[in-house]
């Protein structure tokens, strides 16, 4: 099915200027057009339209995906009263006991938290555990090569510390490329970098709406 995703501002990446009243047309898992909404809609009059608040961007890249999933426990919402909602690490993680008693559920919830942050791609080295890589792909994430300079504390927000949106995305929008998008309820790129990925209201991975906040 052909779908047009539109927002007040499109940030296509690749050095291209922002597009006011921008839109991206998606056919199955592929980006077929992007630009001004009027132009895209006129070229695809039968398309379903999804309107999002704020800005529409390429999907974000999570460079610390493997470390986050291996070194953190993402609590079940039913555990919020005792464990809170933030990922547990270090001594708090060790106190949970053997991995096999909590690993699978934590990985599933961790991947969902990534999707809620506008993440559509995850970095993984060739040595990453095959089960984790499989879980990433099943969630809809595109698995790409690990960053060349890993290190530091892994952060769930791909925009944390980013100086520009381009540094937090896997690739710019490309006609014929995989349809990975995210919508954030902020007015522009500067506001997005300040607010972080928690402002995400929708994530589209390979053309599929995998998270919708509103």
C-alpha cells in the first residue's frame, strides 16, 4: 500500500535543505518520493496520508544497541513499583541473578524502547551474539556495521550529545532506499537536538509503523 507521511517540516538529510510542509511517499518498504506535500500528494493521489506533528526525519541509528541489550535490564512495567522504569546496570543488574531468568523479556522491552526513540537502525559488530542480531532484525531494525570508535557509556537516546541530526541517522532519505522515518513533536532541528529522541511520536521502519505515540 502507498502511504504518504507528512509533517510541518521535513529534514531529509544528505545536506539538503529542510522542506516546509514536507512529505515522504512510501510503497511497502521503499521510499518512492519526498519533497513538498503538495507535489508528493499530486503525484500519488490515491495514497493514504498520515499526518504527524513537528518534524519528519530519517530514522535514527543506535550505535550502542548491543551493549544496551547485553549490559542493561529493561524492567517490565509491572515491576515499576520495585525496580523503577529506567534500565538497570552494574550492581543493580547483578542483583537480578542469572541471565536466563530475565534476558529474553528485557531484550524485547529494550528493543521496544529503542523504537520509541525513533530508532530504525542498530549497529552490531560481526562478533555480536547471533540471538541479539536476530532479535533486532525481527523487531524491524536494520542491522549495520559497528561504529569505528565505540566507547563511553551506552545511551538509549541516539541524539544525546549529537551536534547535528546527520550524526545520529543511518542514512539520509533516498528515493528507492529503505523507508526508515521518525516523527518528533518539535518545530525544527535545533529543538529536536535539545529535546532529544524522547520527543518521538512515530517510528516507521522499512515502511511499517512500528511505534505510534499519538
